[in-house]
């Protein structure tokens, strides 16, 4: 392994811990309930399609991956 991968793993681990704390505290309770997230309930059937939430998550991950890629160059 390269020596440069160590700090990246530490940052990734801290990010996962931070995300876990946000979920645990309830700070992300809005996620999945955004306008544009589809909920269809019919009798005993439920269908949930989190369109807006996944677009938001995709944009956030794209920005993070691009920032990390620029940092590593």
C-alpha cells in the first residue's frame, strides 16, 4: 500500500462516523420525505420511490468524489 492512502482512509472513516452520528441524532429525518419522492399506497401494498432524495445524494457524492480526486492529484 502507498503511504498516501492512510490519510484518505482516516478521512473516509471520520466521514462515516460523522454520517452515523447525524443519522443517530435524527438530523437526517427529512431525507426520503422531500417533494418529488413518490409514495403510493393501495390497500396493503406500498411503493416508495425516492427520486428527489437520490438525485440529491448523487449530486453530493459527485462533488465529494471530485474534491477528493483533485486533492489526490
